[in-house]
C-alpha cells in the first residue's frame, strides 16, 4: 500500500505533459460520432457547455486555461468582487462538455482525423 502523502506529492509534482492530460473534457454526441473519440484536451477558443454548478446549461467560448489548477474560464461568466469590478469564474474541466472545436491548428486537426 502506498502512502497518501506520496500519491499527493506525485500528483502535485507531475511533469507538464501529465498535468496537461488532466484538462480534458468529453465531446458532444455529434462530435464523438464525427471524430470517433470520446474526449479531448481543452483549448482556448473551444466552445463548451457547462453541465454542473451555479452556471449550469450556459454555453461559451474558453478564454483561459489554467493548466496547473485543471480549470478553465468561459467568456461571459464573471463574478462581482467585493471591492467592485468583475473577475472571471474558474470552472473545473470535468464539469463541461465540448460542443465546438477550434481547428485553426493544423496539428490538432490531423490528430483528430487520424483517429478515424
């Protein structure tokens, strides 16, 4: 049996390529059938639908990906600060579903087409 402290140390000190894989979300049914894959790593400019939490059923474009925290911020979803002003709300990557992909990057496009 491995100590919990060692598991947590491995989780928080993981290399960047491992942490990056944690920021993935399932594709919508139409995208799953189109690309023959169930999930994909989230990227800026992908359109997502929030499935859980206070902002459930809202759609929006990803404006920022927080890799180390495993969270994203979505366009139009902000919170009022006590001192005035607004701040983007961080949403965990597991609470969204991808409805539209940003395929401007040719490497991402070829990777998705290879899976077929």
